[in-house]
């Protein structure tokens, strides 16, 4: 059965309902992030190995997840039983996205021509938050082919303040 984003989102939405009821959103998020990082290719292969009985795989998973919230453990058990355990990393991402959305946080990918220090990063994020009116969760990248400025991707919106783009706009104005 294909592993789709909508399936992961449905599981994440269900887990978010439990987390809200239990007032434990950050605990659930942490749990899912820990599990997602632990579910590498080798772990998934072992948990999906049909040569190992479902009971043994379930026991191993229960032991590994013993400290996690009950609802998370129940979802893991269900995913294992339905051979959909590979969804765990996607469920974790979807859960994080839902929590961010709920809290008014947007993701931004900020690309600059040079590495920014912490002070520069904080100032750039502060200005973006002020301009958008939203809380920003940034990821930073460096692209040496850019000439000055930055490329900022927030959702489907691209803000291009690179010198190359500014020079192109000036050239069009002068030519027109």
C-alpha cells in the first residue's frame, strides 16, 4: 500500500486531538520527533520483516517506545499491525506542521550568499516576522552564486532581495 502524505496527516491530526486533550502537545511532538529519528531504513526493515512474528516485532516496538505517551504507542501498534510503520517520520513532520499552524508559526527557507552569524540571523528573522506579522521558524542555507541580499521562501511566497534581481529590474527600467 502506498505511503501518502494524507494518511500521515490523518494520524497526526488524531494524535494532536489526544495531545490537546491531555495538554501535552510538546510531549507528543518530542515523542514523535525522537521516534522519527530512530526509524531509519534498518529499523524499518526489521519491523517489517515477515520472517519475524508480529508478536516479536510488537514486543520489540513496545519495549523501545515504553516511555512514550499511550496514544503514540497505540498508533505505533496500529501502524505495525497494518504494515504502515514507515509512516512514522511523515506523521512526525505532519504533527509538527499542524502544531506550527495552530500556533501561527510559518516556515521560512532563507538563502544567503555567505554564512550569517547568530546576530545577523536573529535580526533577519525579526524583520521577517515584523513584515509578515507571523512567527517564523527559519532554516538557513548558503548559495555562493547569489550576489548580495537573500532569497526567502515563506510558503508559496518568494521574496528575492538579491543584487542580481535588483540589477535585472534596473536594466529593464533603463531599457523601457
